[in-house]
C-alpha cells in the first residue's frame, strides 16, 4: 500500500477518539488537524468536490531550466486538467463505493462527509519530451479538507507533499498517467480505511 500523508488520517482520528482532544500538529512537511469528539458512526456517504486545480502551480525541479522553486509561466493544459479531475473522481468512486460500500452523494446531508482536495503545486521530474528514466513522475503538494457537509464544520485538514509514483520507469505519458491513477487510488483507499477505523474506535 502506497505511503503518503493521507495515511495520517488513520493515526490522527484514532488518537482523537481515544484521547478526546483536538490534535493539531505541524512539521516541516505537513500540517494536520482533527476535531475532537466527532461521532463518525453517523457518516455513510461522501460528497466529493471536484479536484481543485485552477490555482495549481507547475514548479520545475532544480535540474530543469528556470530557477528552482519558482512557478513556470504556464499552467496545466486543459487536456491534462480534465484527465486529473476525471481520474480523481473515478478513483474515489471505485474505492469508496466499489470497495467500501459508501455512497457518493450529490448534496449535503447529516450522514455525509464532504471532501475537498486542492493540488497546490506539481513538480514533474522531466519534460514530457525528454527520453529519460525517472523514479516516479514527480512530486505533488496538496491540501485536503474533510467537513461535515451539513454544518460545514471542518473535521480534518491535511497539507503536505507526496511523490507521484515510486518506481523507476521511462518518462512516457502512459507511465505518468499510471502514477497519477495509483496516487488517487491510494487517497480513496486511505479515506475509506480512516472512516472504517473511526467507526470501530467509536
């Protein structure tokens, strides 16, 4: 199972349920928050908001042209944006509905968790035209919020960076797409496991 910051949902929710106290931790890599005293047994559905990429920055790695850490003067293409959003929703649906037995809702309700994920920045390891071998396809910095969909109260906040792929492969469109799909699948999987764990702990 791929390791990324979404896996902290399992630990954080378990800690708050056992200690009955809000957890707010900050490290060099991510910020995490879980609200105290939440009864997760009431939630049976997920309202998955569209993946937010309208403000995503493309940041080159140090070995590519341009100053490291500075955004490129261009944005994600419409084709790639559509792929990211469609793949994200398909992965969430597959993991939460297909494997978890949870329903995806279209509107807020008392039994529904609202999930919103924003990709803050993307760092590709290579230009699409480069014929090179890379370990994964790049790095992604995200911010994720889980709310009570009816009240809008924030229950979980996670922000941090994670690799897009972990295996060595040639830099092709197929390999990049596979890495993105696997990453999104892991997000849905951890979200499903976190709610399952919270229901058991409660």
